[in-house]
C-alpha cells in the first residue's frame, strides 16, 4: 500500500517482500516520473533522460529493470546500467552526460533484508528534500507518454576515469604499498585495482614484506569481493564491529592499510597497518591537511554537527572557512552547490571532495588516503600521530540506545532544560541545538543527544581529550535515560 511508503533524507528503504515489492517499486518509479517533470534544471540539461543503476542486493537488478520500464512508459529515455555500480556513479553520470538525473536501487549500508531507491539530480548529487517531498506527494499518480526507451550502457568506465584523474596514480603505484580492499560484498569490489591500473588479487595470496623489494608497483588485494546478497551475515557498513574479516588479515602484518566500503560504496572505513580502525573524524581532518598543504588546493571545509572538533582546529590552522551543518550529508552537499568547498564529511564515513562532485564517495576518499600514505612514506598510524601531536588528540564514541519514544523525549527535554548540565562532569560552558542538543565543556569535551523521529532510538555522541571521560559520560547518559 502507498501509505507504507515513506521517504527519508536519502530516499526510500524498506524490507524486501514486505513493503519493498515490485508493485511498490513501480509506484515509486511512477511518482519519480511525475515529480521529475516539475524539476527546473538549467537549459543545457536534457530533461527527458534519466539514468538507472543498481547494487548487488537481492533482486536489485530486477527492481532496476522495473524502474526503467516505468520511466520508459512515462516517455523518458532511460540509460540502464549494464552492471552493479556505486551510488555516486549515478550522480556522476547525470552530471557528466548533462541529463535530468538518475535512480539508484540500493539500501546502502542497511541489513541484507532491505532494499531501497535513491534519486540523484543533474548537478551530481542527491535529491534535495523538496524533491523527495514532490515524489512522496506524487505517489499514486502516473504519467503515460509515448517516445520512451530503455538502453543498457556501461556507465562505470567514465566514472573510473574521472576518479583516476583526481588522484596522483603514479605516486600511489610507485610507493609499492600493499593495500587490502574490503568492499563487504558490495559494488566497490575490484574498483581500486581498476582505478589504479593494477591487477586484482585475492588476499589468499599474501606477499610477505621480505619479498616486497621485488615488487615494481603497489598491490591491491581483496577480500569479500564476491557477490553475496546476504553480505556474509554482516551488515555492509564499514564500522569497527563489521570489519573483523579485514582486521584479521591486517593482523598478519603484511599490509599498509585497508580500505573498506559499504554496500553502495559511498562510505568508507580505514584500518591502519596494525589493523586499528582510524575513525572518519581523523580521516576527514587528515585529508583536509593533505589537500591544502601538499596538493595546494583551496576551499571551504564542511562538517556536520556530530563530527569532530579536530577539523575545526585544522581549518583554523589552514586559514580555511569552516561550515557546520545539521547531521546528514545532504546538508554538506547543499553547501557544495553554493560555496567553493574543498572537502566535507560526516562522522558515519561519508566524505566528499567539492571540486569533484557534491556527493560522498567512499572509493575516491579511500584511495586519497592511500595517496597520503604514499606521499609521506610512513605508516598511517605515524601520520595520524603526527597530526594529533600538532592539533591535539580527541577521542570519540557513539551509542545508539533503544528505549521508548517517551523515554527518549524525556531525556532530550531534561538536557534542553539545563537540568543535566553538571551530570556529565565539571566545566559546562554552552548548549547548542543545531541538530539535537549538545553540551559543551571547558576542556573541549562535548556530548550530543539526538532522538529519532520515527524509531524508539536515541543517539548519544561524545568527544573528549580524555578517552576515559568519553565512556564515563556515555555511561552517565544511559543512567539518566533510565532514571525514573
């Protein structure tokens, strides 16, 4: 039923065979066809052509075919990807070919039982909230027109070439690095090798460090690269608890870093040469430093409300304008469309380079980390330690806690009302409400409370120069959540 279809900030996601059915996919595609007619792109944009792509999830290709047929019936010329592809490829192709936009069938990093639909626009990024509102309002409508068509095409190669042009490929290749790539059974499989022009080899063939001197070029080995719609029983989200497979390989000591991507490859997770997870907070800060100091690029820096204050220190040192947005990459993308943004990112691993696309890209940002390691010629852990020695180390953690909507709301009200200013330690200074409620403390510590509007979940984020204080504050927050 259409009443079961609801759109979040990045499209529609639902459980396959429950709400995500072929009938509902066709309803959403019909609504996209209607809503897309109301968009107002620049005159050079082909308003009658749309891209359709899909990931490796169960039935994604077939769902994409249904979307393409619905759009064809509405009179659109449809370019259907001939293979699974990253979400950002749809954004890039819409921008590169100057067409109205595209539809991506994916549930990104959600569990395997989900699938979803995202809409991308001609400017090379995700649809704005008002576009999704138009799509939602068009559910149940259908626009039938003649002249539509569906053509399968390779849209991946142009994206690969464009990413390659953003990197110093020769520097990476010449550094003789050993890189592990973990696409988590998603669409990024073998892409780093293809972009770097290096043969792909599975991680079952480990080249020992003692034999590396005979290598002429960086190598990229891969794990979890085969198609597996169940994702091996692990959610395809590159966060520490889902990266044990990568960590176990890294513990052999034979690799310089691991690049891990989510199911549709727009997010990344990084492990250093010791197998330690390097948080996206540190990666965003490190890339900003590298792009300005070493690549001599300029532009503003954007962070979301839940992202580290380390990037604030970095931006100040670089003389770069810093913007802080509500949580969600769409807010970062909005600024990329309006400002000269060098880099923007969020704490969940979505990082975008503004001179490329107003879109997060886990493949490009992951390979840019490899370029950083190649440039400095030192282990990633040492590079990060040098940054922290210059700007100060900050420790971060987040807990997503399931409680009743009433309990979550009650805690937010107490925090907002000032009742808990001193409940999380000394030195309270200010309160911010950009997105949720954040309490700031004199030593640079902060704790953020943000409840879901649709689920009985409260998300609690904390950062501090003192690692022990982070856990103490999160524990105290949960005690207050459960207080009667």
